[in-house]
């Protein structure tokens, strides 16, 4: 009741008209940890660094209204919240409006596509957020496919200039929410459903603005489709994501992903295969395979061990292996539930780059390639310990 009253108060501030909402929910996650992270074998070794991280904390508002004839209007506004070093509020996470009915659901806005959703589903961490998150390696293609679809630079980081600053999210273009997107989610039949998303080309620019000012051309657009099976203890999905960057080189990137989870009750196993590809990328075709395996085990009714290992193989450039361009990620941890909503957690993560690789943690990057740490480098080893508290409401 209290949550609905808060939602009504917020709506009242936004409009002087009548508010006839059938169901509004306020929800969120407050997740904070004390981290000790370390880089070694880097151009500038930081040694041990301590920090407080807020691990994808969020607040959201969602609701639905029955329109009759089997139709329902749905909406969601969800914002990431950072409370360790300043703060902010915007609809930066999954935020949309749409219609649902017997035909399925159609939504428009800032969306998680099926490829990103599969990566999060097979991750062993609560909320798929931790320095050990599998987003450190999935889809990055040697750390060259970072960014989002609303950047005029073409939605990716150019080869040789891949970097993420400290304490930022450092995920692939395929594991970042799609901006300016429309998606269709089918009804579920015998555990099967289909999701398809289209990313609009709102970042389109030309070589000049008509007044002699030169711009790099950009016209990013793409689609993301997935087939998912979820029935009882089993979940499996296959997804394909293709994006045309619309830059001068006509670069096209894609990601094929297949994975699943089986929950035995006391334990679960998770596996994923990911293949990223870029055509017309510096004049080359570049591919990379990533394999991952993880699991959880309930040692007590309230306590759970978790572990996962991910392996990014060497890049292949025009079919030939580029040696020492892969990386390995290992994570072990423990989660202890104090209640249905509150959990203590402890995690150790180890990311080992090959000599020519420069990956960073996907969530709460260390900044191994940022200007804080001496610029781009290869072969860095990143380790970290997180001790934290997660509360959902």
C-alpha cells in the first residue's frame, strides 16, 4: 500500500489531470559493496585500490491499465542510482511504454534485447552484477565493440583505442541496453516464446552539416532476435543480434549466443557460447568465440556458493588466429540471505589478459586502459574482492 501511495504522489506532481491507474508499483535495489581491487602487469600498476561500489542499484516505477477487449497498456520507468560518489536520476535503464494482449506485447523505449537478457540469465551473480560478471568478456571482440546506439561516433570503440574509466560499466554493444528501440514479445506456447527488437537509426549524421563543418558519417541500425524455452527447472535460449554501424567503412557487427540454465533445487548449472563478428572492420573480418560455465550450490537454506569461468579465445582476423589476444575470467563467491529481500555477499574475481588483450571488469571497471592508469596496455591481470549488502524492495 505504501508503495502505491508513493507512486500516486509522484503521478500527482506530474499532472493535474485525473489519475486512473489500475496498478502502479515502485520497486528497486540498493546494492553496495566495499571492494579491494588490484592491477598488475600493466603500464602503470596501481597495486591495491579500495572503493565503495553501488553495483547497478536502481529504482523503478511500473504499471498497467486494462483497456478492455483484451488490451492492456503497460509502462515502466527505471533509473540507475549511484550513491557512492554523487548521484543522479534518469530513465537510463529499461524504460518503455507499450500494449499487451493475446497477440503478445509491443513496447518502445530503452530496452534490454534478448542477447543481453541471455547473458544476464546465465550469470551466477544476483542481478548479474559483480566484478565477476560475465559481461567482462561476452561480445566485446577483443574489447573493440563497446558503446551504445545513440553515439554519433558510430556506437563502437575503434580498434586500438578500447578503454573504460574507473568505476564505470564496461560492456559490449550487445550487452548494453538498446536506445531508440521497439520490441515484440510473443505469447508463450509450451514454454517457448520469441522476442524481436529493432533499433532505430536516430544517430544518423552526414559528412557535413551544409555549412562546411565536417562530421564522421553515422547511421546505426540493427535488430536483435531470440527464441527462449523456460519450463520448470530448465531454461535455454538462442539469440542473434546484427547491427550496421553506418560509418564510412560500412562496418557490420553481429553476435550469436546460445546458453541455458538447469536448476536441480540444491544446485544449478549454467553454460553459454558466444560468437562476435565484425565485417569491414579496419578492412578486415574479425571474429571471436567466448565459452562460459558456471554453477551454484545451496550449502544451507540461506547460503549459496557460486562460481563461474569464462574463456575468450584469440581473435581471428580474416580466418587467421591473432595470438595472445584472448582472456580468462574466474569468479567464486558466497551469498547469504538474511531475509527474502536482504542478502550479504562476498566475491573474488580474477581476470587474466593475454599479452595483447586489454579486457576490464564489465561492472565497476578498474580502468586498466584509462588515462588514470597510463593509457592502453595489454596483458594486465585484474583481481578484486567485494564484500557487500543487497536489498530489494
